[in-house]
DNA sequence: CGAATGATCGGCT
DNA sequence: GCCGATCATTCGA
């Protein structure tokens, strides 16, 4: 896994981090990781505190359920470390990290961040006057705060020039700091709706819902 | 080509 | 707690 030398700000997570075939384990591993963006010199960063796993072909809640391949979902079949961003309810740009080897359409939805850098840029993008949980607690709000849009779908998060990337600034979280629950907003997915594939950091106030 | 549908959010009752 | 916003995507005719 990630060697100790990879910890610290300024070190982009490399390809091998994203290749675990178990997307549920990846959703846990992404907790505590920092999501960073830089557009036109404006850097923003936040610590991932909430995620959800979407497991390709056998998960009815996944856009790749049944092995569906469409123009939109094609990037889900790329190698782990690719960004998958799609528009939800015509308004919200939801950011996912594609995980696993090529042709395995697994993705982890990033649902909430604890703001860390560039909070003034985040506030401006969100149209908020001061720091509050509404800034980045929720998948649509965090994408807006970070400047992430559907046009970024398909970018390689591990590329040296990518405007969006991930950093491990601290060791992995101990298991007793992670809480799991059912995923949000997937009631239509029948039996898959019961799978406890939402994960969040225990007692963290930036988590989107109770 | 038309119609239905969201992996949500924020304002209002 | 309820509900409307708003549009790319998908599927069926």
C-alpha cells in the first residue's frame, strides 16, 4: 500500500493507490485523504470525511449496473485514478473517483469534505458569507466549492499536470474511527439499497447527514 | 423525437 | 417535513 514516504502535503497519490479491486475497501481508504484542486492559481483542499462505494455491474445503484456502457459512463471503465463527474438533478456536479483495474467500472462518490485550504475561494464559489457546514457537507456542494464540474469527467487524477488530485497527508484512519450506513438517495435500487456502503468519520461535524 | 428520471439542495411551512 | 428547481442522459416509439 502507500509507503510512509508518500505522506505529506504536496505529494500526489500515484496509480497503485487506486487499483484495489475491492471498491468497498477503497471507499474506506479514501476517508482522511485530501482532495486538492488548483484552477488559475487558486488552490483549494479538503479532507474527505464521507464516501460511498458503487460496485459496477452487480450494483443496481451504480450507473454501470448490468455492464451498461454509454457515453456518460464510459469513463467508469477506465483505470483507477480517473475522475467521474456527472450532473445530478440538472444542478449538481457529483465527483467520483474511479477505482480498480481498467474495465472494472467501480467508483467512490465523495460526499463531504472538511475544508483545509483556500476557504476564501470556496466561499466565493458557493456564494456564502462565512464558514459554515453548508460549504462542503454534501456531494453537490463540495464539488461547487472545489470548482469541479462535469467537464472534468475523465481526467487522470494521478497526472502531474492534473488540476484535481489526491494527497495522503496522514496515515490511514483506524477502523474504529469509521462508521458505515446505507447509501443516501438510492431507494430505487431495491435490495442493493440495503448494502451498508456509505462510510464517514465518526463524530466529524462536516458529514452531510446523520 | 418525446418523456421520464435522478448517487441533491435550500427555502419555506 | 415538504417541495420545486433544472437539464443531461437514457430509453422507448
